[in-house]
C-alpha cells in the first residue's frame, strides 16, 4: 500500500522554489523560483541575488538610503534568474508554470510573459498594494497568464534532514 502523506506537485515544486531561496544572501528577502514544464518536469530554478561577477561581500544589500547604495538597482530577481539560468531551448517555456515564493514584480512579469510561461503559482503576495504588483496583475490578466496562490491547506512545514546517518 502506498503512503498517503506524499507531496502533491504544487507542494513539491514550491518546496524546491523555497529551497532555492536559501541560496540568497539578501538579509531581508529570500525568494526562489522553479520553472516547470506542462508535464511536470523541472526546467530551471533561480533565487534573488547579485549578478554573476559582482562580489557578494561588496554588494549593497541595504534597503534604505541613497538608491545607488541599496540593493534595488542591482539585484537579479529569482524569476529572472530562473529564466536566464535555463540552458535549453526557450520554446520549452511555452505553456510552462513558475513557482515563486513572492508574487512577481512588474519587470519579472514582463519576462514571464515574454518567455511563454502561462501560470504563476506563488506563496506570498505581501506587496499586493504596491504599484508594481498591481501592474503585474494587470499585465498577466491582459496577456493570458494565470496566477494563483498556493492554497493554505498545501502550505506545509517541511523539515529536510541532511544527516546521512538518518536517511
């Protein structure tokens, strides 16, 4: 008899997005993304961080002050990283889904649309009242990209034990 407490696809891919977010060195916001084909194959993952070649130790991780001295003009968002990290044929994204910890900003929304991704599954929409998120939803609605929050009943706490003696 098979076990009944296995992860459904949405839980599994969101967990991968969240695990990816643990690579982020951002002290205030860690976001991960996982792009999945229509037949539930992982195409790419990403997390928010400094661009390749930018030393993480001198990267401006702050949120306040002179805009040129904050992270906002420099950080690469998880969704963009997942799209850029893909080494296959971009046509593979057509009809795919992206799982993200945080609802995409308007800039990432445009890239999601342009890449052919057709569904966004997100965990948090904590910036729902911002102009960027309102614009994202307007873009998605107009361009036929569906979006939905992972239902509360599927938002599980998972513990990953990497102790080889207990695996």
